[in-house]
C-alpha cells in the first residue's frame, strides 16, 4: 500500500458494488466483527449502497464497549485512591460506570492521566517511585501484546510500583458465542484484519466448518469492506464456508509469532465477562501466575463489586447484533456522546456513536418533516 486514497477510489467502489449486485440472489446477513469497520460502513454509507438482500449486522468488536461494568467500577475504585496514578487511553475516561466515570474521578481530585502507550505509564512509574501507577489494559488481541510487553519490561527492570488492570478479550470465542445464541441470524463474518495480523488465521477454519459460515478477513477502508462483502456473498451464493484472507497486505496466515510468544508468556486464557453480553468461556486473558504481582485487581483487592446496567440502555442487544442503534428508544435523546448511557455511545469505535455521528440527521429527518407538515 502506497496511498490510502487507493482504497477509497469511487470508481473501484462502483465496480465492486456492481459485482455484488450481480451475484446476489437471496437475503444474506453478514456481521462485521470490528468497530472500526462499523464506522467505515456507516461513515461512507456502504450498508445503504449494497443490495437490499445484503444486511450488515454490527458485532461486539469495540474494545471499549465490551469492557464490563464491573471492571469499569474497579477502575474507578482504584483511581480514587490517593496513592494511585491511574493511566488510561483517552476513550475510557467517559465510559460510564455505576454513577460516575473516570473524568468525574479526576475532577474530584483523583490523579487520572491520559497516555498514548502503556510504556508511557511505565515511565511515569519510574519517575514516581513513591506512587502506585496503574495502566488500564483493555482490548482485543491487537492491544494485548504491547500491554504484555510492558508488564514484561516492568519485571525485567524491577519496577515494583507498576501494575495492570486487565480486561483483554479474544475474538474467536465471541464468534462461537454468537453462533450458539438461539436468536442468531448471522450467516457469515467479516473478520478484523488487525486482530488476524497478530494471531493469524489458525483458529478460524474450525469455526467456519463447525457453523458452516464463511469468514473473510478484511481491512478498514471502504474498498477493503466492499471486497470482503463481495468475497463473502460469493461464498454464500455457492454454498461454501471457508476462511478467506482479503487483507493480505497486512495479514499472514501465521500472524506475528513474536507477539504470540509474548502473550503466551505474560497472560493465560480465562473466562471473561463482556459488557451487555455476559461471561463467555475462555474469551479473555489475565496475567499468568508468574506476573501476578503486577495484577492491579490482585494488588488492590478490588473484589465483590456489585454492578447493574441502566435499564434503559440496550447496548447489549446492539453488541449482539440484535438491535440497530437507532432502534433504541434512548438513542439521541437521553443517550448522547455527551451524556452516554452505555459505552457504545461514547467509544470512538462504538456502533451507537457511529450512527449518532454520521446518520443522526438522516434518522431524524422524517419526524422533522412530519412536524413541519402538521
């Protein structure tokens, strides 16, 4: 890839769309796994350009969105302690916990800092040896390796005042959980290219065969998405269900062995709760016993926290692909990016945020016109 414009070419997009229109003969429901792909789809109106028989369902691919409320509350509890410097990426600061968020903790005097890398947090720990420094480690297989490397470095450099609050999740068990749901309508998946660039394709063929669903690895630009849809629809129309790599410029079948080795050393697979979905077996990571001393949850004994999602928030249904964001009664009224009820509205990769940012006016136009006529 030389220029990103090559993957936003309108003429090539039209040719791909024409090809998709020419091959589709029946209704198909495809789920894009990644929240970044969701934002590309909504921003460029890709779902509106596809044949009406092709439905794109938004999956639980936003790392901020799936971080469970219990973990958010644990972060709030730790960040409120006077001896702690709590470090996080900026998109976590507005995610609502039970009654408050990290911004409110900071405004109340908590030392909450936005960093751009977990290594920034490690540097802060070195500069503040009398303070406890905690980094909020969330995300899928993409962000797990640098967080693992930071813990590895903390141990190697003997930095005792650093710890990691872990909420890492894995994509393949989530696909399995979606397909096992009685309400599942998904017939194929657009897999996340950046996840596969780390982990490779090894876990997907068994899922494609067991559930008889095509899984096509795609990137994040408009032409990436359209090519992924084209390959997926072609498989569905032919009755095929294989793993196809449409993102070869970034994804190798074996993934990144060095990153995988770091994950295997620092983390161990565990059951993990997903916000709005529940516990998915073997769908996450936690620090292995060898690195347990750097586990903030263990270090600060934040257990027994009772949480409850707002009754009016339907983000769990959005994350499972059962509901489009604008179909929620709170969308754009009691739930906005400024006052979010759930993480799907505040996250930069959340489906609700995408609809609010790129499609809010379209969704509200009919009611405005109706009121004008009256």
